């Protein structure tokens, strides 16, 4: 009698679904938050629209046409000249394509330098306190009482041929650190009393390590939001100087375009194609920066973030 042993079959397993990649999940969450944070969404969209305008402009026009006498003077908008030309014979489309990134670059560099200096001063004054805080606080308070535009006008008037773009960037950045330093100092004064900072001190961390490893990461979203505000202030200061005739006459920036509009009385003479494009671009730029700053402030502020 033979014994037949039945063959055992392996249990069937249901294949698990493939895990969602981490970057896809983060992108979905970021997009979901961006849809809820309308200020940030609209601000980023406006700035992206300006960037797309500049990119397309460099592909469709020769930026050398932004120089005087590159075309006929006071030509109405047409297919060849989408924005027309000014009295000096500049292609205004090329002027906008060349001047928009030039103005924004000035604001980016001056705003970044100002925020970086202000953050360093604010961390030192807020964390160490004592005579360091006293000296820096006096310098900040005195500097904030003096109108920054007045100082910039005095510096610009010392240059006989007008300030260049680099000189204007340096002058604005030298004054752009005062307000960020005051705000960062106030934030550090509140954070340094938190429990995790006290534990870091008791663990033997130096003051520099506490600032870099504990305070800076917590204030990083706030600093990013402050950077956008510093860029807006720097762009506004540059446009103000240029409209007063203290900017670089050879540079086709947005502020110098408005200076020539005012100098030649383009609004009174009805040359609308001369002043309308720079005003629209400046409005889009400041609106985009403002809404982006508001959206980033909601991201950095826990109370506003929970409400969003």
C-alpha cells in the first residue's frame, strides 16, 4: 500500500501597491498648501509671469535696441514695435525686456545684503545682550530716525555723472540692514528664553553654535519672508532715486524710463505707450512681491498658518 502525500501549495500573497515616492508626496502637499494660501499663489504667479515675459522677450527682440537712436522716435505700437518707441528712438519693448531684470537684480542684491547684515546684527544684539546689545540698539535706533532716501540723495549728488547700477546697489544695501536688524533682534529676544535654547546652553554649546543650530533654523522661514520685503524696499528706493534724475542715465532701468517720461512730459503730450508699459510692470512687480511676502509670512507665523 503506497502512501500518497499531497503537495502543499504556497499561500498566495497579494502584491502590495508600490509606495508613493517621497518627492511626489511632498510636491502634492506643497501644491495643496499653495492652493489654500491664495496670497502666495497669486504673488508667485505674477513674478513668474514677469520672468516669462523677460525670457520670451530675449528670444524675440535684440536688447541692443534699447539704446538711443536704434529706431525712429515716437512711433506708435505696431507689429514691428509692440510697445512703440520713445523720443530718443529707443525700442520700448527692448527697454522693458532689458530693464525689468536689471531693476530686479538691483533689488535682489541690495535686499539680500541688507538682510544678511541685519540678521547678523540682530542675532548678536539679541542673543548676547549687555553692552553689545546697547551699542547696536543705539546705532539701529539712530539710523532708523534718519530718512534713508535723504541719505541716498546726498550720496548720489556727490557723483557728478550720476550713480551707476552697482554704486546704487551698494548705497541701498548699506542702509537696508537697519529694519531687519531690529526685527530679528526682537525675535531672538523671545526665542533665547525657550526651553530648547536653555538645554542647548546646558549641554555645553557655545553661543555661535546655539545661534547657528538652534535659533537660525527656527527663524529661517521668517528670514525668507523678510527677504522679499527687503527686495521690495530696495527696488522702491532705486526707482525713487532714478525718477529724481540721480540714477544711471545709460541704463534702461524701469526707474530711468519713468524719469525720461517725466522729463519729456509724455503724459501731457499723450504718448501713452511710453509710460504705460513701465507702470504696468512696476505694479505687477510690487504686487507680486507684496503678496509673496504676505504668503510667506503666513507660512512662517504658526497662528496665520493654522488659519490658512
